[in-house]
């Protein structure tokens, strides 16, 4: 199939190692590996040549950088408005860039990663009668109003509803997200759930290991962006509880707002905590293989609609996983078979689970082995691509 992948969000930079950039790279590479002909249309193209596909820019209107420059000396609310306007002004740029690509060569379908305030992709494809698949990773209008203090929330909601109405079909990354979209008025029959996948050829149990301490230690790990909603405060409390046993060492791979409390923990427990900061994608598996127990300590969030990449990567590397029993994790991790589930936001339960796994090497190995096998059988990006391309027939 000929596929035009669109990512209009200027916040998704291929030069970064965060979840959104890794997701985009993984989908494009899996499409190519599946024998499809792919071209990329994006706002940020740094390092895009590494994907090995034709890439085309979505040029920002000249007034966008001028607007952001003028907003630099303004108050925080005014800067927030400027960022919202930047997204809105990208709509005609997306329309022009996509029209140009469709005129050059008509794809079998356009696959777009949904971005804030963005509806032009679906409108353009509907006008040109090209199937359009919209990948929705989060309810961005709701998130912006609830958690980010986003400006122009009414416009965000209006354009989101327009984007969902214009597309041929929606890909949602979890059942929970589908239910939230349905609550917002999207017809259930127009939504297909396709969870995140994992690059099974990159994240493997076999390969080099980068341990932060001696082989006699028991490494407890976390990898990902250090954001508040990842529940790192519960991991910090759990590790304090474990710290009376000198075998335990905490390894945290990533950076973000919670780095400060983790640095305080490291000062409190000298030599027992390793913070790597952001590392290149190719180095992440080296650290995951060093983890005897990998933790996803999510809190009891009001709405857990995520499809956690980090847990799939833990499992693919053969880690014994301790994860919160919430959202998609309740089905992704089979308690006692491919991981260990604990109540969300329960520090004491996390430390109890880690102690149990530390005391039973056979159980740790069995959980890791079965998790890696299941990921390869069911959760590779190649499997996900089969589902995604299958939506074209359903949307026709």
C-alpha cells in the first residue's frame, strides 16, 4: 500500500527520545518492514532521514515564529494563547502541504497522528475522497483543559469534534480511550482499538547490559519520562522502605520534573540510586536488561486511557514487572504469569512485591521469560501494523 503519514504537531520532534517520537518512528519503520510504501509529512523533520522514507515539511506560516517571538516577553497566559494560535494557524499549512502531496501521487490512505487544534488533514482527505485514518493517543482537548492550562479550550474542543467527524476511522490506543471518545459523541463503530506495540528486534532479553552496581545487587528500575502522573513518588517511598536491605539499588532511566525528588533520595542514600538522565534509544535496552525488577507505579488516576510503552519495553527485555492494576495494564500484564500487579498508588504493596520477587529468582525468571514471549507473539509493532492497515478495508 501507498501511505502518507502526517504529523502536524510541532511538539513531536524526531530528534528526541520521548514516547511520541519513538511511537512515530516505530510505526513508520514497521509499515516499511511490512512492505508498504510510506512518505512522511511533518512539522519537525530533524533526523527524519534516518527513517529511510521520503519526507516533506509542513511549513509554518511566517506569522507563527513572529507570533511566538512577540509572546516571549509577555505574561504566561498570553504565551499560552500564542501557543494555541500556533496550532490553529497550522491548519491551512497542513491543508496546502497535503494537497500538494495528493496531487503528486494519490496514496491508498493518509494516516495522521492527531495533534491539538488540528482538523485540516481529515477535511482535506474527505474533500479529495482519500481514506483518512486518525490515530488518537489521548483526548487532547480534555487533557489541555484539565491538566495543561491550555488557552482557547472551546476552540480546542470544537476542532477536535470536527477532526473526529471528518476522519474515515479512528485508531484509539486503549479501550479506556475509546470509551472516553464515545462519551464525547463519537460513534463506537468508527473507533478501532490498536494498543501501542514494541520494537521486538530492539528490545530483547539477550544483549549487552549496563549495570549501575555490582552483580550482587538487586536492581529495581524505572524507565520513561519523569512526569508526576507516572507515580514516581510511590516508587520513591517503596525504595525507602527497601533501603534497609543493602542489596537493593534503584536505577532510573529518563528525565523530567520528578528528577528533583529522586536526586534528594540519592543524597539520602549515597551510592544506592542511579539517575541516567535522557539516554539514546539504542541504549535503553542495555539499562532495562540490568533491571531485576522493573516498576510502573501509576497512581489511581481519574482516567487512565494510556497504552504504556514502557511496560511493553520492560516485558520485551525479559524484566520481572511490577505494575499498577489500572487501565490497559490489567489485561497487558497477567498477574503471576507475565508480571505482578499491585493496587495503584500503593507504595507498601510495591515494596512487598519487590521483596517477594527478590527472594524468588525462579519466579523472577519465569515472569520475565513469559513476558518476553508474549510480547513477541502478540505485541510487536508488526502485529499492530496488520491491524492498522486492516482498518482501510473497514473504512472503505
